[in-house]
C-alpha cells in the first residue's frame, strides 16, 4: 500500500534494536494505555549495545527478559512531509515503510501517514 507522509518524522536513536529470531533481551518497560500506545516493550540487548521499542506480539516475555520469536528491527524512518512511501506491515499503530526507490526503510507512526487512493491493502 502507498502512503503520503502528512507530517515529518525524525528519529534520534542511532543504534536501534536489530535482532534475529531467538535473541534474548532485557525488557526495560512495557507500554500501557496511559502512554497512548499498547502492546509495545522497550527492550535492550543483553550486552546493552542497542535498544528500542518492539511489538510484544513477537516476543516471548517472562518477567524482565524475553526471547524474540522472529527477526526484528526497531529502526524508524526519517521522512519529509509530502513524501510517498510503501507500507508493508502494520503493528500496534506503526507501519513498516520503504522508500519508492527501495533505498530506505523503517517504522513510521500510522497517524503521520495518509493512504493514497487506489493503493492495495497492507500485508
């Protein structure tokens, strides 16, 4: 599905959480309705070298640790208002987006995107 970016998005985590299936992580904090988000866990690698938010649906969480059930990247996408992107996966109010030339990708908040008419549904 194609989207128009209706609000610029910038992210400042230069070392986002990027893990393979089976990776053990520390669960630092879990989101709740009071945050405005639900089903997100703030995680860091066991050695503390990278961190970021991850959807709880893909983590087996036990107490303050977890194991990823699939590969995952917490990388967000820096984009300008008016850009057009392709969206492929939607989880908990965020969409994994790819630039039209396939050179950039990352998560964008759904509320900063407007679906373009004639686009297909996200997978």
